């Protein structure tokens, strides 16, 4: 009997890359590949890359150097190891990767990973391959579906891509060039994916896209559906108890999506809504196409519909031409919204984007100093948000075993990690938890048995 080959996929960057990495493993399964968590044991190592930040690209090349050592060790044992670079760095740099890193055998763009089995077969003929074209066929239609066992192994939460690409062309962003134009998957294909996930034990779905609330896939009636319409339909799926979506754009925060937060108990009250800057002048130079007021109006509408809703966001400081006053406008917006968390970055130029060639680049030291000031405010708000949970009873979806014997780890509606003592058979259940304390990145609590008497702790 032929031994299966082993594949190790390492993801960098966004949630969509995590989803894509799982699908790469699914695509390769019919070709005889099984996943391994140990890179050194793999016959094929895939680095699924992100090109949003300069440091992320540097990290990829550093990782290639580390994998090369495993490849050389495998060769010394008489075993072949192939190295593939996939995702957005692959899409952006193409043949430059094989020029800079001779150990790489295959470069495959973010729209082409459904072709992996055929490309690997060609590699066996001794040819290095680079495939970064945007294909005519739909990669989602061309991919093998994950097995029930594979889904169950990945846990009780899952990402589902519903939209890809971006038509916004923010001046700092490479996504329109690496992921292409906005496309949306049909409603019923997404429904079929979610039903299969639910049948295998998934309880929480996060719908993902570069501009997920720009979703406009064909509905059952043949007309374009909105993200809200899709969420209403998915909320009917037996077994699915939680729905989320990310990442949103303020321009696409429609009234029906606001209403969905009011109407759907399964839609979690936590919205990631990137603003990037609190300065109208900088927002215009970024080509964000929304103003500070437009953003704050969206926040107010959502909070009016769902008063317990919390926000996270993305911020870039040190964008070309940003003044101290522009930065103070950002700090003022942060104080006004009061975030539960945020991703913060100092601007770094990305080759091929308009911002990279702008005058008035802010010195790195100044950008870094502003970043630290912003992070201090965000951290204070995040810690206060977590501290406000102490003494409350919150619903927690238990996801996996913790580090300690008898411990389980789960998430609140606000994506806060919670540790409790509970029986392993409760994984996949939403349970009431009294929050008793906070750690650096974790909440601690006890299951409230008077609300759910059958939920005994481990060993009880």
C-alpha cells in the first residue's frame, strides 16, 4: 500500500489565509496528501503568505530560509521535500521569489490554489512553476470539498469565504492587485458549505471577505443578495448558534445589515469596522471615500440597533503627510468610539501603491512614537472592556481543551478568550459563565449551574 504524502501549510496574515490554507489541504487530500503539524516531516511545505505589511514580506523570506534547512536535512536522508509559496506575496512577487530563494519549487497566487495537484505533478518532472494569473474558472467550483473528519478535526468554529477582492483602491493597499476585483459567491453555495460544516459539528461561522459587507452574490431568486440577506438565511441553519463577519468597510454598512444586528440573536454583537484615520484630510488622501462623520454615523446606527454591541478597528499612523493635528484627530475619534480592541500599524510603503510614491513621507521615528501613543489609548480601552466583564454572566462557546487538566477554553460574544473547568463533552456547547477575573489576554470564570444544572465541572 502506498504511504500517503504529508503536507504542512503555514498561514501568515488574515483570516482569509487561514480559510485558504484549510482549502489547500482539502484540495490535496484526493492526491494522497495528509496534513502534518510537523514541518520537518512534510513532503510538501506550503507557506500561505500575506503582503499587507512590509515586515510580513520579510518574515516570509526568513521563513523560507528556515524551511530550506528542513529541505536540506530531508535530502540528506534521501527524502524529497517540496516548498511552495502561495497567497498574496506569491501573487505580488511571482518569479522574484524563485530568483531570491532558489529552494522554492512552486509559486502559486491567491486565486490559483485549486490547481495545486496538477502543478505538483508537473514539479515531479523537474520544472519549477510560477502561476499567478487570474484564472477564468471559479476556484471555489474547482475544489474538492473537505471530509467530515477533516472538518471535525479543525474544531467547532470555522471561516467561510463569501466575498473576495476589492474595488475600493485605497492608496496604501495592495489587495486590489493581489486579490483582484470584488466577486461574491452565490447564496446557495455558501448555504451548502455551512450546512456541511454544521453537520460535522461546527457551531460558529465567520463569514469573511476583503470587503465582506459589499457582498452581492446571486440569491435563490437570481437577484443579487446583500450580506444581511445571507445572514438571515444562514441563521436558519440547524446547529449554527453563532454568526460573525469580517472585514467591513464603512461605505457598505447598509441599513439592512444594521437591522440584522437588531433581529438575529445568532449574529454576535461585535463588529470589526476599520476606519484607518480620524482625520478627514488623511482619509481623502487614503482614498477611503468616507468621512469621519460618515464613520461615526455608522457606529451610532449600529449601537442604536444593538446597545450591547462593541467595536474593533484598524488604524494606520504616519501616513504620508500626516501632521500632529491629523494624528490628534485620530486619538479623538478613538476616545469617542471607545473600542474593545484594534489593530494598529505604522504606515509602511507597499510597492506599486500610490501612497508609496507620495511626498511628505513621515519619518519612521515619528510614526513609531505616534503608534505607541495610539496603542496606549487602545490598550487602556481594551483592558477596561475586559475588566467590565468581571461579575457578569456571559454566554461562552466552549471550543477546545485548555492547558490544564479538566480545563476548557471558549469565546464570549466579543471574542474574549475564557478559561473554565468543565467536562470535555461540553465542547461545542454555549454555556453561561460567571466571569471572576481577567488575565493579560484571558478571562477566567465558572459555569453557572443554577442556569444549567447539567453542566458539572471536570471531576465534580
